[in-house]
C-alpha cells in the first residue's frame, strides 16, 4: 500500500500547533520550507504500489530523518529518540502537532534504505543541491567547474589480525554445529581463545617466533573443526546447506590465504571489505571501500558522491563521477580539477586540470588548480562531523547508500549554516534600524 497521507486534525481544539510553539526563524524551520518534499514523495512513493496491507510511513518523515541523521552524525536509534524530544525535528519531518510517541522503529530505517536503493538516496542528494540553488548558495553554472577526489570509507570491522579471524571462524563453525546438532570430537572452546590472546601478547612483546607458533597451532585447531563439519554437512537440512557452505567457503579462504595474496578476506561477515593504502603515516592501510567525491569549485557543495568497489585506479573512476554529476545537476561539467592520481586519463569535451600542471597555464587556470585542495577539509568534515569515517551498513549496497547519504548530510550542514548567517544578518539590520530611530529620542 502507498505511503500514508497527512490528514488535518479537526478535533484538536485546545492543542497548539508546532508553529505556535517553536521559533519560526530557526534554521530547521526555514530549511523545511526550501526543500522540495514533493519530489522526494514522488520518488519514494514509486516503491509502494501494493493495494493491500498496512500503509507505509510518510516519505517526508523518513527522508527528514535520513537528512538529519547524516547531518548530525546520529545512529538510527539516536535520531528517532531525538525526534520524540525535539519539536523542530518533528516540524522538519512534516508534523503539525507535537508527538510524544515514536512513529517508527529503528529497523524501519533499515528496510526503507533497502527499498529505495541507490536511486532514492541520489534523489535526496539532488534535492539538497536544488535547495542550495534556491537559497543562492550556488548558481546554475557552478556545476560546470568541479573538484574531484577519492577517499576511503572504512567499514565497521575490527582490525583484521590472523588470530582474531581464525578465532571468529572457529566460533561461527561451533555455533553452526550446535544449531543443527552436529557432534564435534572437540570444539576447542577453552584452548582456542587462549591461543588467540597469547598471540596478541607475543606480538605486543615483539616475540614474533612465539606469535607465529601460536597462530599455526590455532590454525590447526580451526582446520580440524572445519574439516569435520565439511564431512558431516549432509546432517544439515537442505534449506540451510547454502548458508553453511558459504560459511565453510569463507573459513577456507581464511585458512588458505597468504600474506602476499590478492582478494584476501578481512572480515568474516563482510567479504566486500578491501585493504586500501592511501599513503598516510598515521594509518598506512584502511579497510573499507573507495569513494569518489565531487564538489563545486567555489561553493563546496557536494554534487556527486559514489562508492567504487574493487579499489580501482583513481583515473578510472572519473568518467562515472562526471556522469553522476551530470544526472544530479542537469549540467555536464566542462572543467574538472583533480590531483596527480588521475594522470593518463582523458575524457571527451571535458578539460582536466591536474596538480602540478605547467603546460598551457594562465593566471585563471593556475588559481583553479590552487583551489583543488579545498576538497580536503570537506572530506575531513564528512569524516569527523558526518558519518563517512565508519560505515555500519551491510554489503556492497550498504556502501553505495552510505556514501551518497554522507554527501547529502554535508549539504544539509552547509544549508543550515547559511540560514543561521541569514538570520543573524537580519537581526543585525533590525537592531541597526532600531538604534537609528531611537537616536533622536535619546538626544532630546
């Protein structure tokens, strides 16, 4: 069934509306009037075509929660609790009267993200770009010149050491055997955790020979459990065998992978995680997925953001990024400013300016290249103030959704900052006018 329709409440005789309770000059109130909620409802409503069942939640409610979640770096539970307590958040999501009970569970946001998919979250990003245009933060021609860069979006996994991966594999295998009543000769519930902890202590003490010996022993124990369940897999019901075989396959990858191997498994529950080296001294390796980011040259508005699985070369991601920017802004960029990681790539009808470029330079082009580093603090803000520093969503689809939502959250933060400045400027003008009108009275 389609989304719920907002029905005016006629019986609330003595109940105040939210507009009578809140400050109408608050940035969230102003932003709610700027965002094109009709476009969001039209896009989200296309995913609910059933004529039976309980009506879906209002698209504006879910879209508003997703916006504020990524603008203020909140989890699903925290943003819903904030909705119950904050009347400004309720007004932003389309409520007329103050509500004291939560309209949804935190799991509903998970199902909404899966249902709307990447197309739905790109609509949220597009609407935030249009809101920036409406407020005068960017012009129509601002999308002609963009800055493009890549970063790593880390996954919510523990640091992948051999001992931890082996111990997690053994725990999952023993749990699988217990669920289906498979008797094991030995599950090593006492010995294996002790070996894993001992390996960590040896590594901390830089006693690497002892550490390697403990890891070899632990690998032997996990291999015994793995082979025994593999021999007795017929005891598992047919409907559950695909899940069991997938677990056995992942454990086998952990048991057989070597230090220099490619396509290694770094997390048992997240096989899509990749090891990416960005040359940072504080963190030489990051475990997650590469993300491409595109911003306008002067206004720092995010006009494109997409996850790039497979750890591709930066230059190979540029065509997809330009395509996404063209779709979201309805204008194809004519000039793209990038760093030296994009060398060797040429795109028809697009001028590519790279850091350190000397040939054909003018004063204007030199200033544009110097402006390229403006994207670095934007990435830093998205990681520190937003949710780009840790992705809790599952699978490759979760990577794609989370990346686009982080870009939309950054735009919402910029819009709220702009509205705060506008309110402050209006207040200063009012005070200036009052001081001018009161000056003759004071002189008299």
